[in-house]
């Protein structure tokens, strides 16, 4: 009976080891696919951000390169928005001055007509 119990326990252990091996293979495969997807994503980001920087050399793109490129684009975007705000303020100021000058011209015309 003890021998039967040992055989059953060994059989159960062997089955558990096979299952663990199967899971390990699945996990390794999933990790490999994730790595390939990451490389593909990084290359796509770099191609969108800077077509000349990615794909042309055949080298894989590093995370740092992607981060730096995204940071650069973000900075350029922020500067563009600041420039747009500045130009809008300048435009509003000029329009205000133009309205003031137009109003002064009207007053001057009216005064001139009254003098005539």
C-alpha cells in the first residue's frame, strides 16, 4: 500500500512538473512576443516622430531615444502654443489700436465738418 501511495504521489508530482514546464514555455513565448511588440512600437513611434532616425539604419531603437523624441516633440508643441498665444495677444493689441485710431479719425472728421 505504501508503494502504491508513493507511485501515486510521484505520478502527481510528475504531472505538476509537466504543467509547470508547459506554463513556463507559454510565459517565455508571451515575454518574447511582448518584446517584439515593444520593438515594433518603438520603431513606429520613431518613424512617425523622425522618419530619418528610424528604420534607415536597421538598428533597433532604444527606449531612451523614444523618450527623448517624445519629449522633444512635446517641448516643440508647448513652444508653438506659447508663440500662438503671444501672436494672438499682439493681434488683439493691434486691433485695439486700430479701433482707437478709427474712432479718433471719426472724431476728427466730425470736428472738421463742424468747422466747415
